[in-house]
C-alpha cells in the first residue's frame, strides 16, 4: 500500500458527557435489562453523534426488555405535532444488566431487524460500564458493521454555540492588513546572518 492511500476505518459513535451520564445512570438504576431509543445524526463524513436518549414504558426481565409500542407511537406522534422530525430517532440502546455485552442472536437481532429506517445504530451496555456499538443499513442493501466504539466527545449544544457566536461577532474584529509590517533592523540582521 502506498503512503498516501486512504486507509478506511470503522465509524465511531460519539456521545456527549451529559448523554453518556444519562445512559450510564439508566443502566445502573434498572434492576434487570432496560432499553430505549435515541436521536442521532451523521457526524462528519462517517461517524455518528448521539443527541439524546428517550426512555419509554417497558417490561423488563434479567435477560429481556420490551418497549411499549403504544408509548413509542405516542412519542413519535408528539414529535411530529411539535414540528420535529421523527427521522432522527435512529438509535436503539439497551443493557444486558450484569452480563457481557454482545448481540444476542434471538432477541437483539430480531429487534434490530424490526426497525424500518434506512439505517439504525444500536448500543448494548452493562452495569460494568462496557459498551458495544453497531450500525445496520437496510436500504439499498442489508449490511451490519459491528464492534463500533462509543466515544465521549465535548461538543457545545446549539444554544451555547449561538451565544458564543454572538459574543465572538460582537467582540472580535478580523482584518487583513494591506501590508505586513516588517521590522527593518530584524530584516537586515536576518539578511546578514544568511550571508555568513
């Protein structure tokens, strides 16, 4: 492989510290498994950024979790009613409580296959703080990419970014000088040093 060739890498699932704390806490507080959905967006050219997590009425056991479909439907209806796009709900998260993180062939695979999005990101975590991520593409072909890293990233929220942008615009003036000032003594010294 040549030095300048592109080296592909797996996508990374980024999460803000606040949302990561929310995810960790949901998992720690549940007696058994727990699950929910989340809003997520494509971040950069090949990564994902989790924006928020949502918890719904559900029935859980030590090894299973089932979301209340009516509660999810009401949530999506409310999003539309408030003028938000439900297409951002492309994250399914769940825990394996005290068990290792892996994709169970029966339950997890069946749940993931039941989503009707073009793509879906899934995360499984446990009480030990271990996480495993994957992305499933359903259209135009069926493809799964597993063993994606969940990585905390510091990103300002939209409100903070807007406030900081206003502050920068109000206090910082950017200009391009017509001529770059040069210290004549320093320039001549440098010229003499170069000639020696």
